[in-house]
C-alpha cells in the first residue's frame, strides 16, 4: 500500500507525535475500492473505508479519518492539536455534524 | 425461569463483543424479560431471591403476595417469611373482610408493568441509544463516548458496508456508503448507533 498523505499531530505536554497516514485506494472488486487510514498511538485506530469508486473511497476515508480525530477524547480535552494550537483546526475539515465543536466544514 | 445473569459488554472484547452486539431480537427480548423478572424478584423477595428460592411465583402467576419457599439450609434453617403479621389493628378498628389492609382479604395483585413490543423499524442489532449507552457506558449522556463505544462504531461501519455491497445498483451502493460514513461519524461523536438512517433500496437493506 502506498501512503499518499501523512501528517504529524501534536500532543499537549508531550514531545510525542501522533502520526496520521492515508493510503492510496485499492480496487478489491467490481464497484469496490478500499482506502485505508491509520492513526498512530496513543489513539491507535485504523479503518478501511470502502467506496464504489476510488474517488469515493478516498473521500469517505478522509471523512472517516476526520471524524476519528475530531471525535477523539484527546481532541475534546484540548490535548490534540496541530500547528501549535490544541483543540483547534487539525489541518483537515470536520464532518458537518461536528460544527458545534469543530467549525471547519468541508 | 433461568436466573438472569446480566453480561457487562464493557468486559467483552473481540468476537465476544461482536456476538453480544449482534444478538437476535428474540435473544434481546428474552433477556429483557429476564431482567424484568429479576427486578421483580429482587424487589419483593430481596436481592438474590431468585438464586436462593426454589419455588417463587412469577409475576404472571402472582394473584396475591406469595410466600417464597426457601431452602431450609439457606439461612441456617430459619426461612424468612414475608412480613404478614406485623400490623396490629388498633382497638376498635374494623376487623374482617372490610379491612383489606390488615386481616382477611389479601391486597389485590401488584400490577406488573407491561413492556411494549419493539417499535416497528427498530433494529435489534443496533438499538437506538440512550438505552445502549446506558448499558455499555454507564449512562450520563456524556459528549465523549468512551473507548468501547468507538469499537461499536467500527462494527456498525463494517456491517453497513456489507449491506451497501448488496445494493442492486452502483448508485444505490454509493449513496448507501455515503450515509454509512455519516452514521460512523455520528456514532463517534455521540455514541449513538443506527442513526441517521442508512439509505438503502427496500428489499436490499439486510
């Protein structure tokens, strides 16, 4: 699998970084593409998002990745951040239903 | 009836958690009835009565307050008796069938709440919260779902994907997958599963 996007997120009061990776969509069958994302420790989550096309799989994977980050307790507690700010914009848009606490729409 | 032994899903992991989460509607209904039965037993006969008594009337069988028949060894030979004779009628008080609260006619049966059936469209595999969150996360309505709720979101996402793959057209498949991701996002945010609705073509939803 090829990494097509990567970012390191910050943890408050820690030198450690949370590595986020997005992989290139791969075709698994007719009308079935899979796009994987990984979020490193301490979150430690991975999801393979399926789509009918490679573009849909990619778009949904970004949305799933965004949801996983903005919904995580570390973000809600203001301990996860990017660009020197915590509990704020992480460099990717947030799902529409998260606007009340992450006003960064697609 | 079998004693009700509730399973704490927070203690489950992997396939056990998946199997608990994918119980059939019949299993869930049976457990719900068992829970009601247990609460009834605990309330009227004390905590753990169902495990100690050998012959206790069920709510549906109860026509009056029943006395549990207790294993003579359970309490060292002293079987507990429901408090039936503690009331002493004051002098001059009416005695007889007209005094329903002391002697004579027993009180009417205690009503057992009727549990309504599941509403139409309710998916037992993914019951709508807050019921599920109360069971798993301990309630509280927190805006931060605990870690094990996030596992449920992944389970829902995988199951939704299987449903979407069975849609008869590419467009229906694509729309379904879009709403599946909306459900995943919503689940991560609130801990609620089975909402919003998964867009599927009727007949291809399961």
